[in-house]
């Protein structure tokens, strides 16, 4: 590597670091004492699941929102309802289905833990495709994997979404004390 190329690389790296530090960039997942993300998320208790799919979503939400464990005295309760549909994506001329699309829709309600009043609602939609083969076991595993991918994506949309939907609401709510309208992710 020539000196001029090395010099340019170091200069670009230093410039990028200066720009990111000057713009107030703060990673959402940072978990140190100065971070307000984890304490904000730690105010949320997540509703108990009704079935296996709900349990998987809850586990993903727990990993994202409360990585240090459930709150002792939560301020909010996050309730959710999952709707799942499976549809054919690719059908051959002999009318054999070779690819399916699994779509999950999750409606979420953030309730005040004491009063039970809905203070925020949102919905997240995620989909994952999987191949359909002649082997039944392979189909079960493929569908299970697609469901897990869709659930993980939906959990990330709920927690961090395009602009950190739940986090953004908690920050606005704690700063202004006002309810905000529902959002669709």
C-alpha cells in the first residue's frame, strides 16, 4: 500500500469519526450507565403468551427491550396480538406449490400499568418465504424457520422500528406527559 493511499484512509477514518461524534450519534443498543435507552425500555412489562408463537415473540421482545430482566415496578404493559397467514407464492404448471409466504401481523398496545389505559398503539407486519418440497419434515422445518425470522423482524420493528417506535414514544411521553397517536410500522 502506498503512503498516499494509507494517508487517505487514515484521513477518511478520522473525518468520519469526527462527523459522527459531532452530530450527536448515539447507538440505540448501547447499554452503559449514561444510556437512557435501557432504563426507558426497562419500564415495560411484556404480557404473558397464550401459545408458542406468542411465546417466541415475547422472548424476542424481552431480549430487545429488557435484556437485564423484567422490571420490578413497571410503568407500562406491552400487550400484543398476532395474526398469521400462509399463502402460495410460486405454483408450477402442474399446480404444485413450491414456495410459500408466511405473513405475520402484530398489533401492540402499550398500556399504563396502573390504570390500564392504552397510551400508545402500533402494528408491525413481517413476512418470510420458504420452499416447499416433497419431504414433509423439510417443509415443517422450513416453515418453522420462516416463522422465527418473521417474529424476530416483527419484534425489532416494535421495539426499534424505523425510528425506535416504542422508545421514541417513551421519550416523548416522559418529556411532555402527553399521549401520542397510534403508529403503523
